[in-house]
């Protein structure tokens, strides 16, 4: 018999845990719901700019809040579709 040790094999990668289809669907659904305030913010902000020439002080915080919620909805949909990294 020879004195050479057996070759060392690289470790077998374990399969990553995939997200269930139900969770992905729920994330997409909530993302779409979160897009609605962003759409309203674009609508009312655009109407305010067209009619008055500038966003009035009373509506500006609501427009920015709606845009932030809409951006969160886009991020949620993007995270749901993209999935987890292995």
C-alpha cells in the first residue's frame, strides 16, 4: 500500500432555502397595494402644480409621504421577484 493520503474533495454545497410561492405572491400583492398611495401622490401633486404653479404647503407633506410609500411598494415587488441570494 502507498503512503499517499486520499484526495480532499471540496464540500458539497447545500441547497439554499427557496422562498415559498405563497410568500412571494403576498409580497407582490402588498407591493401593488403600496403603489396606490404613490399613484395618488403623483396625481394630486401634478394637479397642484398645474393649477397653482407650485405645490402648496398643505399638500406637500402628503405628496412626499405617498411617494415614499409608493417607493416602498416598488422595493417590495422588486425583492419578491428577485428572491433570495444563494
